[in-house]
C-alpha cells in the first residue's frame, strides 16, 4: 500500500505534505519538521510519555485537553 502525500496537508502550515515524520504529515519546511519533533517528544517520545504514565497518543483537541 502506498501513501499519496499530496492527499494530506502539512499538519502545521497547510501546504501539501511531502514527508511523514514523527507521526505527522509535514512539508519540506525544516520548521514544520521541528514542530512535529517537538510535538511528538522526539524519537521515542511515545515511550517517554508511556513511562510518565501518560497516553502514548498526544491529545490534540481543546475538548480533550479539558478532561
């Protein structure tokens, strides 16, 4: 199965994505890639969250942050 990146916008700026890094569709802009890294917690960020007793999938919406 192949992924057509042009079907997905960059999660940070809205441009057409060209990469999937740190569990995010991103464009080639280094700033967007860095934002994805920071949001994820870097390589192994999901394991760090698990060790802290947090869910491994970061919560995105305002409604879910209130809970």
